[in-house]
C-alpha cells in the first residue's frame, strides 16, 4: 500500500499555487487558510480555502495599475498525488465587493494613509480631520507584487458612539 500523501500546510499550499500555472493562481495571495479538505480518487487532495484575490487599485492610472488590494475570497484547490496543483476554482463573490475594495483603497490614497505612496489630494475628504498616522503600507510580497496592506487602525472621535444621559 502506498504511503498517503501528506496534506500541505497553508504555507506549502501558497508555494504550490505560486509555482502553478493553473489559471487564477497568480491572483491569489495569503495568508491562506484551509477550511476543509478531502481525498481525491487518484490519491491527491481537495482543499477549500480562504485567501485574498488581488485586484488593481486603478487599472487606468499608470501610477496605480501595478498596485493591488486584496479582496477576500474562498477557493477550491485540487492537488494531485505528487503534490502539484492541478485545478483551482475561485468563488467570484459579489461584484460590488471588488468595487468597494477599490474605492476604499482610493480613499486611503487620497487621505495619505498609505505609507510608501504620497497622498494624491485629488479629492478632499469631508468630515472630521484624519490622523496623520498611516494605517496601511505599500508592501512588495514574495512574488514581487505591490500590495496595500493594513498596518494599524486610527479611531476618530466622531467614529465612536457615546452614551449619553442616565441609565
């Protein structure tokens, strides 16, 4: 009886997808988490994972077309008995999710909240003043992709609800 295939851990799965030429693999970024797994008839494994799909912040803007933001997705990854990724199906989710992620990233850029990218100042922000502290940074991942990643949070006084009166 052949030895069972050792299921890859999330890091190995990320490496397998990075080395794969399966359609859609280049769009995925970690951290990847295995939600469930099962056996394939050929001795391989099938994994349900969560990850991020990278989308360009603004494909029309030469300064931002190579800068991505991650959109949470679920995917099904099939690995053969030799540990090679043979199939990938990414759940596309709601079209509005990608649009909202791009809008969020543009707001971060306008407000100067991304370390490594100067504020665009194209639009002025309405509402309470924004902290000068950056909450995100432009990072280059292990595959050379420029990705906006969260590094912290800023809480504005207007963003917190306050309880008033007795009770």
